[in-house]
C-alpha cells in the first residue's frame, strides 16, 4: 500500500489517498482544537495516543459486530481505513449531562440521563455545528430515513459496548460523538473514537479524563488520555 496525495487536512487529522481507490490513510496529528477551532494547541504525543487508542476501540467494536472503516494500524500515528462518503452529521449519545446540553437546557452537570439521549449536529464549523433533527437530515438530503435509523441504532449499540468497557476500567462514559459514512451502499462507522470526542470521568472521583481538560485548561491532557488507555490494558508506542 502506497500513501499518495493529501485529500484534506482537518483540525486534528489529515487524510491521504492511496494506490487503492477504496482505502485512505488517516494521520493523527498532535493538533488539538476546541470551540469550533477557536482554541488551538499542539500537544506532544497526542497523535500517537489517539491513533493507537482509536485502533483498539475500533477493533473492540468490530468484534461486537459494529461495521467500521478501520482496516489496520500502519504506524504510531497512521491508520488505514476504508474510503467513505461521509454523512455530514455528528451523532451524540449522552449518558450523563455535561457540555452543551447543560448550557442549552439549564440542567445540572452530572445528572444521570435515563434513557440516554440521542442528538444530531450538522458538521459545519462556520455555523458552530448547530443541533438538527431527523427532519432536517431528510429535508436537506444529508441522509435517507433508513440511513438515519442505522446511524441511531449503531450509535446506541456502541454505547452498550463502550459503557461496559470503560466501567471495567473504573470510568464513566458520559457522552460521545460518532461520524458515519457510506461504503458500497452501507452505512458504517467512520472517523475516530478517542478521548478527543467523548467525555470520560473517573468512576469514584468524577475527575475528567478527556478533552474537557483542554477545553477548561485543566492541564495534563495527554497524560489523562494515556491513563484512560492504561486502565483498558493498552500500551503506547511513540
Ligand atoms: P474535522 O473535519 O472535524 O476538523 P479531523 O481533523 O478529524 O476533523 O479530520 C478528519 C476528516 O476526515 C473529517 O472531516 C472526517 O469526517 C473525515 N473522515 C473520517 N473518516 C473518513 C473516511 N473513512 N473516509 C473519508 N473521510 C473520513
Ligand atoms: N464532540 C466532538 N466534536 C464536536 C462536538 C462535540 O467530538 O464537534 C463531542 C464532545 O467531545 C462530547 C460530545 O461530542 O463528548 C458532546 O459534545 P457537546 O454537545 O456537549 O459539545 P461541547 O460542549 O463539547 O462543545
């Protein structure tokens, strides 16, 4: 497999074409951003940690029957994935209230949500990723009704798998964001799952172990991501 041209560079990852038109290389960079790109910093080791963390989580999800774009890890910071036509919708499940829902609905951070909520946001930094509903997705043609159902079902299935996985490491999966795309007519999980795109709290102390450490200037961001990985039995190479 040969890495060719840069297809696009996002805020945290760069995507390259390969000699196989169905495959892409994703490079996880150290760049970290929050508030739709308004706060930015490069954090040592983060690209490597997120690439290897994501690889382990995608493998765990595949074993539980969730179709993903992940093919294999190529190096400390690079992975090979299936090339998807991305659906520009971020799917978010929340088990505990935190972040934007606290501001939007005036609820207390830490409130247990029963059942967990499902929300969708349009992936558009210029608009600040506005919240949208199923009708927006259908009316504007971002996805078909069956594709929306598949995204929702897979997002909840990921919750069942990952809530347990993190709890076994004494962590609470507070919320997370997933992105999906279409590969040969099928909706499958794309992008990444890492502490950059979810909230994880220590089960006993409720200490934040995710990107909120960066958003809120709490420090030790990558150290916390590494601790999450270590608790799940991962080790990292740099
Ligand atoms: P952002 O676009 O939010 O700045 P990233 O820096 O993570 O995010 O960039 C990665 C980009 O690659 C995102 O736009 C994401 O939707 C896209 N992407 C992720 N997985 C795939 C895939 N398998 N095929 C095509 N594009 C993908
Ligand atoms: N999230 C993300 N990318 C985004 C927006 C949100 O990965 O562009 C994740 C975020 O890390 C959290 C979840 O989705 O785990 C819910 O985010 P929220 O709506 O609370 O927004 P925030 O306050 O984090 O911007």
